[in-house]
């Protein structure tokens, strides 16, 4: 999802994020106002790790994403 959003690149095969992937997305909000989003794609196995708070420190937004066809992926977020 991060790759699709930031690079407009879709890969039909599932490719698990190992550790963390970084992306930048530039968005023109108006003719004179541009923003750059820094996107940290954190792999699911990292959620219980000691570094999680370091990855999201200072973030204005955190999105938790899970697979609706996999109950365990949701349960990991709840814990």
C-alpha cells in the first residue's frame, strides 16, 4: 500500500515488509502550497519490538493496517 501510494507502483504479488521501508510522497495542495509526506512502512513482525516507539516518534499520523481476510493480523494490532 505504501509503495502504491508513494510511487504509484502496484505489485500483485505479496511482498512482506521486513523491518522498515521509507518512502517520500510530494503533494501539491494548492498552486503555492506543497507538502512532502515521509512514510515509514513498518513490517507486522516489528509491532511487538522494542524499536516501534522510535519508528513512530514525532509522527503526526499513524495508520494501523490489517488484512480483513486474516483475523490474526487484526488481533496483533489489538494487543
